C-alpha cells in the first residue's frame, strides 16, 4: 500500500508530487497469473480541499483462452485521471 501525506504536497511549490511505482501485483483469480510487478507513474495535485490523481500503470499477465484453453500473455495497461 502506498501512503502519502497531504502535508507532503503542501511542501511543494506547485502542490504536486510525482511517484514512480514498482510494486508486487497479484490477482485473486484461478485463470489469471501475474507475470511481473505493476509499474507506472502516479501524479498527485493538491487543489483547495481535494487531491487530483493521474497516472499510468502496466503489468503482464498470463490468461487462459476460453476457446482453446491455451495460455497466452497479455499486457494490462491503464491510464486514469
């Protein structure tokens, strides 16, 4: 778990902080196997009484094809803001 204090954002001149993320990543599902850690970038901006979070994360997983039941690797990647 990543814990960030709002006081840390207040110390920045633009009230913004960026973090590189590289954490262990697991999915509780028998048909999905994680192959590597989740990695990406998280940016937090303090604006008045709330925090705006933006980022991009990715990780590789091994999935099972429903049609042929063979395993295959897929890149999971998502952006949020």
